C-alpha cells in the first residue's frame, strides 16, 4: 500500500515540490540509504511563512549521486522560491557506541591534535632536553673522575628527544 501525501499539512508549493523531488531523484537514480547501504537518508524542506522562501536539505551518508550539482540546479530552475539546496553528509553510525565514539573523535580531533602538538610535545621535549644535558654533564664528570665515558643513558635520552621533536610530523598519520 503506497503512502498518501499529507496534502493539508503543507502549502501547495511544498506539496508540489515533494512530488517533483520524487520524480527528480528517481530520474537521477539516487541511491536511498537502507540497512547497511549508504545513500540519501532524508530530505528536509523548510518554508518561510513570511517570505515564501524554501530551503531544501539533502541529508546523506556516503555517495548518493555523482550528479549532485545537476540535481540542485534542476530544483532551483523549476522552483525559484528555493533559495538554497544544502547537502549534509551524515557519517554517524546511528544508534551504536562505535558511531558515538567516532563522531566525538571527528568533532574533537582537531582541537586534540592542536593541544598535543603545541602543548604536550613541547613540554615533553623540554623535560627530555633538560634530562639529556644534565645526564651528559654528569657523564662528563664521571669520565673526568674514572676515565671512562658512559654513553648509554645520554644516547637513550637523545633518541627519545629526537623522537618527540619529530613526532608531530608523522604521529597523526599513524593514529588516524
């Protein structure tokens, strides 16, 4: 049984636009998101009661069509009161813990990377540099006292210092 349109909830223009969108999306063979299949999830229409302007938002996951610009152009051509056709890529795996974690990381990752690169790594670098030069100094005094230079501790601290100095250049490619 096919769903009947709600003709009394929307203005005649929006009802006409809904019918046009159904035809247009079918003509462009737009993939619709279903269980496990990426594609167009929702079409959101907003009409201003004051001005009559309409906003169309296409909410999708993955690639729903390679002709997105053509679809937007067709809508604007046929309906001049459509002032915007927006596309919202929704990558969240709805209803799963993994999706919540992934979306939280995606939203905060830029800030986390900036803080780690500009605060955490420089602090570790400073601490390692102080320890390296202090250990190098004590190793020199031990050499003057005993005649044998112990390279192991300064070499390990130097290797750690080089690692933390260069880590911001490659660490995010490894973790991402």
